[in-house]
C-alpha cells in the first residue's frame, strides 16, 4: 500500500503540488488525470524517490521514501516521462545494465530479463539498437526496465504519449496485463485513456486533488454538467414556479421555441436527471400544461474533467512564499544524483529523469 500525506512541492515561490493526500491499495490500476502542468510528473517523481518534497510523506508498504529510500525504491518500478534509454545500446544490454543497478546478478538477472522481455514482447528486437526501434518498442523497453526486480508497484508517467493509435492499443493491453500482478499507477492528460484502463482515478489540477474515485462515480460527482431540457407551452412565471419547487434544479435558462412554447435548459446539481424529468412531467401534468419535449443529459467523464480542472481553485493564488534558505529544485536533484550507485552515475546525463531508475 502507498500512503501519500500532505505532499507539497514548491519551486521557488510557485507551488507545483499542494497538500496532496491519498492512498493506493494493492492490485489495482490507478490513473492520475490532469491537464499539462497539473503536477502529475512532480508527484510521481516524489513518490519514486527521484525528487524531494517540500513537505509531506510518502510511504511504500510502510517504508518512508525519504528516510528509507533503498527499501522503498525496491518496491517500485518507474517509467519517467522521458524514459532514460541509451540509444547506442540494445534492449538486452540496457536491461542488463538496469538489472545490475537494481542489484540483480547472475542467473537471477538472466531469469528476470527473460521474464520482462517476454512480458513486454521484446524478444524480436532484443539485439537491435534502441535508436533503431519505433517509439512503441522504446516504450516497451522503458516498461521492461521498470518491471525488472519484479516490484509490486509500477508507476508509468504518460506511457502512451507520442505513440500511434495501434501502439497505444498495444501499450494499454500491456498495462492491463500488468495490472493483474502489480499495482499500476499511470498518468495521463487524456480522459479516454484513464477511462479505458483505470479502476480508480485521481484528478489533479493546479497541484491539488479535485477528485479521487472510480470513473463511474466521477460522473455522479460532477453534477453541474447534468442537464434536463424541455419544451413546454407555459408562461415564464409558471415555469419558474414549477422549477422553483424542484430542489435539484439549481439554474435554468429559457428561450422561445415556437408560438406559445418555450425551450428550457435546467442545470441539475443533486440527484439523478431522470428523477428531475419525472418531477417536471408531473408538475406540468398537474397544471394541465403541455410538455412537448423532455430530455436529460448526464455528465460523462469528459465533462467532469474539463469542468473540474477548469474551475478548480479559480481565483485562488497557488503561490506560497518560500522561506529563506530553502533548497532550489536544482540543489535537490543534485543531491539525488549523488545518492545513486556508482555504476549508474557512469551513465547519468543531463536529464533528471535519468537519475530515477
Ligand atoms: P504535469 O506532469 O502534470 O504536466 P509537472 O509535474 O511536470 O506537471 O509540473 C507541474 C508544474 O510545476 C508546472 O507548472 C511546471 O511548469 C512546474 N515545474 C515542474 N518542474 C519544475 C522545475 N524544475 N522548476 C520550476 N517549475 C517546475
Ligand atoms: Mg508530466
């Protein structure tokens, strides 16, 4: 189980992640969903021990990622947003290197490599240079390195970005398979993606959590997008009276539909749109007023996402002043790099993500 408590990350006076708390249970596929810049990668980098937090805790099966990084990191496989691949190596050479960096040796290493190559279907390209592989295959290599050591948790940052539609389908299938044996957390800014793969979705906007629920419950959560529309032969006053008595109807707009008839869009905040339809139907029938049309529209996850992320924390200033003497992100990244094993340092280049295996 992963416990994230009051996680906050500041870059100078900008707060990228603000007071994020959630728990990840074993054996499910979770999605971090949020627009670009929401704080997904920052959160994942902290959860995997690649970046320090300004405040808060992350515990992986009881191990604190900051205080017991070795034990905690062993339980996680991570595919960063920029996969740390070495173009002039083959997948097999690269996997051997990563496996060794994770402490695997000899037969155990060979068996692990064989297993992840099979899982990610890399067999055919094992000896080709990574630079010659398609983006889809490179992503498989990135996932394969995350799987080495058979960690219980696999964290994948935007695993399908830049892939073509066929590759996306293949990688999604692979992620679903991984979800049978691992806890998987993936990030995405694409709704349909998390909807297609994830059992639970954490929506994050401007560094804060706006929702954490099953995809089907999220649709119920964002009620403002639920609407009921009708066309009735009635006066504005009567319509206002009828809707005023329906608690779930929070707002409505009228426009002329035809001679003597009005089209009304009603915003529903609580309850099911179909219940509101029933109330409207009964109210008009009791007053002997003709209802010419009556339809309801439920919010889908797309609506939830757009509405939640656009309106979340509107008008609030996310910035928090930094105390004097607080470390800059660059300082922290450098500290992280120093902690890495010697063999790994040999290849660490400019990208911070490369320090994150
Ligand atoms: P996401 O992965 O959801 O697109 P990120 O976690 O990468 O978002 O970024 C969250 C916010 O933090 C963004 O506004 C981004 O510009 C900012 N940010 C990320 N890394 C740094 C950094 N090293 N220095 C300053 N700001 C950063
Ligand atoms: Mg990102």
